C-alpha cells in the first residue's frame, strides 16, 4: 500500500516534489503537458495531456491524492471531482483564492487581513474614480493569469492602462505602493488545520522577476513575527492544504500587506531543500497526504537562493557545471529546460554564516550557469592566442 | 549535452544516486536485474538485464560514464570495455580490490597499510598452520561474495571451519581480533586524484549487520585523524574513483586496521544525505563525472542513522509512516523493497546536538517502520475492546 501522489503539471515544482518523494518512498505520477521535460525527465510514470475533467479523474483514480504544480486547473473541475469523492489538495476554495486576485483580495479583507487598497474596474471612468480616491500611480492587474511581472501595469494616468482597459474585462486596481522591501512566508497546512511556518525570507525582484531569496529576512523581530502570524492567518483564511506561499509587501510607511499567494511550493522556498530541516517539497507531500509535518528551522545561520536565468545566446547550462561547482560550496539545481533568454532554468542555493557572503557566491554561480556557452573547439594544431 | 551516468544495479544505492542527480540535472540510466524495484521505481530510463559484456557496452555507449551500485560485475569485463575506450568508474583495479579480499589484503600490506594478520588457506592443514602462528580463534572468510556477515566464520578449531573448508576454494584467514569498536571513513576521489574525506563515523553491528551509524565517531582526535589519513591512503592505493568506503577495526590493544572496502556509496554514508554539506551520492556522481567535489562537513554537531530491518510478519512500512514521522524530526528513507524478515528495507537519519538523543529517536522510528503491520480493519458496528 505504497502512498501515491498525482501531480498536475510537469514543471520544476513537480520535479522537486519527485526528489522529495524518493526519500519516504512516496509514489509519484505526473500529468504533464506534451513538451514538458522538467518532471518527465525524472519521473517514470507520466500521463500526457491537459488537466480536463476526464484526465484528472483518471489520475485521481490511480493515486491517494492529487496536487498541483501550477494554477492552470479549473477550480470547478476540482470541486466536481471532490464531490465525486476523489481527494484533491488543495481544494477548490483555496485554488480560487490563489488564481483570482479579486476574489482573494475581497476574502482576505473580509477576514480583516491587511491588503493594499483595491477596487474592481472595467473602464477608464472606473480607473479615474479609483485614482481620485487613492491617488496616482495605480497598479492595474489582470485578476488571473499573470506571473513574473506579466499582467501588471503601473499607471500614472488612464493612458498607461490603455492595454489592460482595452481587454474589456474586470481588472484589479490597487494603490501604488512605495515599497521598502518584499518578504515571503511559507506555511504547510494539513487538512485538519495543523500548520508549520518557515522562517520569513526576503525576496529580491528585478524587472518583476524574483532573482534572489535570502533567509532569514534581516528585519526587526516584531516584523518577522507579524509576517509569520499573517502567513498563518492567510493559510487559515483560504483553507490551504499543502504548502501556501504568501508574498508580502513592506511599505515605506511601515505597513505589512499581502501581495500574492500561491497554493503550492514556491520559488521563495526552494532554498528550504538544503537550508531547512524539512524542505517545502517534503512538507507539501506530507501535508496533502495528511502525514505529520516536519520542522522548518534553518540548519545554518543564513541561506541565499539565486535563480538561474538564461542569458541571450546561452546553451545547455551543464557545459558550465564544472565552472560553477568550482566556485565554492554551491547547491546547483537545473530543471532540464531549454535556455531561452530570460527563462528561469534553475537555481543555486548557498548556505553560510551571513547572507552577504552567500549572496555573492550564489549570484556568481547562477550567472555562470545562465551564461553557459558551448565548449570552444580549437582546431588541431592551432595555438590559443591572447584575446 | 546533459551529463549522463549509467548505473549498474537497481538497488537502493542507485535509487539514492537518482535522488542526488535530480538537483544538478544529471541524467541517470540504470541497468537493473529483473525484479529489482528500488531504482526502477524512481528512474524513467531502465535497461533490464545482467551486466554481461554486451549489456554493459550498450549502456556505456549511451552515457558519459558507467558506475556501479554493487560488486557483481566482472572486473575483466570492465577492463575490456575500458580498453575499447569506454569510461567506467571506478576502474577494474579498484573493483578487484573491492571484490577480492585476498588481493586487497596483499595490495594494502605491500603498500605498508595496516591490515589484520592474514593468510590464504585451502584446507584444514593450512588453517592449523595459520592458527599455530597467530593463535585461535581465527576468522575464516570467503575472499569474495560475502556481505552483511555472510561468508564469514569465527573458528575456534578447524571443526568450526568445516563448511568453508569443504568448498575446496582459496580462503582468507585472519587473526581473531578483540575489537574495541568499528569505524568507517568515506573518501570521494576524482580520476586525477583530488579527494575529499567525510568525518569518521562509528558503525554499530548486530549479528554481522550494521544497525546504526553515528557521526562523528566519538573518539580521540588523534584516532579520528589517523582514520581519515588511512582512508585517504587506501583510496590512493586502490586508485579509487568515486566514493570509496573504508571500514576500519579499532582493536582492544589500540590498533587501527582496514576491515573491508567498498568502491561505491555505502551504508555508513547514508546519513550524509541530510547531515553533510554534500551527500556521498552527489560526490560520487561528481567524482565519476570528474566534476569538482563538494565540502563534506557536518551541518549539525551529530547525526545518527538507523537501518530499518523488516521484522517477522511485517508489511509495507508505509502503513507506519505517519507513526514514525510523529515521533519527531526524523528523515525517513524507504527503498520500496518487499519486507522479508531481517531485510534492510530503509533507513532513518536524525540530526541533533548529541549522538545519544539522535540515536534513541532514530532507533524508535526504525523499529516502528520495520515492524509495520497492516492497518487493523474493524468490521462496521464492532466496538474496539481493551486488549
């Protein structure tokens, strides 16, 4: 009676869930989209297809619990299958709050949890009215489907929001915030509500993409405690099961606000693989299988993760693996993805005594891997000349 | 140009090599014997068969390097393939010393390294002569093929050695030793000789089977240093590539002697997965691929591994996973093997401040998993009664 988990999606999260499943001997089956390689490269049992009702039902029939590596599943489909008696975690309510930012903002605000001042608008007049209330600039967001900075516009006038307004759909608008920093809290939660919370991390963004995560966040104790408490409160509010990532804004005027939530393992927790007593991936598996959760403490005083972003013209990062490993004690994770420019193809984690030292090494290694070039071939008999 | 490693053997070592390969994105292909499940459960690319010359050659053609999860490969076959230009690591010389204890004893002694007093005998007269020299009892060993205490006899007279003597083959005989403790040292070594050495561990045996490993070994500094130096010297002497495990005897009269060597990741290093900066499995992969080796230091002051041995009548250990995880911060590894009585079906690692506390918890969790019983089914309407 080996425990079996079905994972919808074959990306790097499914890949790292498989890595975590090997220890406790949890069986993994992945429903992957044709062309996905990250998880299919390392998981023997793959079902190929998109996560429609029939595919999902067949997956659910073969496993003890179905969970998700991405948000591309219709919560209604999940609700229908749950009604049929299948076990899918997180459940439909959590998935709605994780995919529909308007629903999430309203729900958290109704529970008294701090979110940016927001509104729903469909046209320029609505945006003008909202801006008259909170002042320009205003953040304009697609309620669903955006990631890594896509689907977000910072508008100093209705003009700047012409593109999203032209879509004619409901938009989430939020007060423009003067940010001091961004934090993230990971919570793992079992079906009956048992939780563990990971040390608060600081996330560093560039062009809307997370480039680095530092653990623990170097912030005053009361802020760290408030962030952890907020993460736990959000997890309860959305009835999370599994890992819930809560991204937080700290504003220049000292407010702590919920930015986004993700109802799955998250980039901000990748460093937990080496840095924490139990990784986010293992605790996600334990939580969705309703097994006791593991401790989350840091094994060293500090840890830094740098994402490997493919540079223009880069090739297989494995050609640079020796160079990256030679830099020092780095933990390299490569996802098997084709290195298209700007694409997140891996990450590097460094543990150490201070975030500063760890950050420098992690960034160097990530840059080496992201800029990988084919090994130069020198024709026989040709001497290398100084360039 | 993803790096690819072929592993001969589909047991738990191949399984844990796959776990270590997922991070750096190293591709794994396993040559498994029909019926093996540990690695085939978690590796997509499996070739089924025994490691004869043709199977091995086909595997070697598809990967960058072939390595081994067990000793069941003929060193001559490996030598022939190496002559053809294929890359197999460790190479034939190392494999001979790891599989033929007589050859190993002679080689290490010739290099001035400390081994028990030994001889080669084929009959009772030879055994009598050897015992007359070193005194009874005498350890009688099959030069190859034994493991976990099999193939070893402690003889107080030729009578006690009747079984091995009746085989009519060359036997390794050794002085009977009064042991104070057993240690083990793991070395990872690259083709050109770069090495890293892991902290010396103490191994605890019961009925010839390793039941527990403690890191670091609680021994005087000079003994720990001597053990590490001996491990490194043995690795050089046998031209190891990859991980070499050197099991050591400490005798009651204070001698440090080589017991056995294994030219692969080893049970004594399983705790390195969580306890060390780089696991033995990752460093084995790095070494055989000739990549820079990772640091080996302990992340916490102490770590203990307890093997999960299946008890009589036990069932799938997963039925006890919740109970084991509820005991405390344990790292559970289950190999997917059928729980035949006495069989090693997994291990549990606990990190902590002291070996004593970690040992108690690891042993409790291992016992729970090894004694797993089917979940009791209670007929509907029947109340549980106090037993």
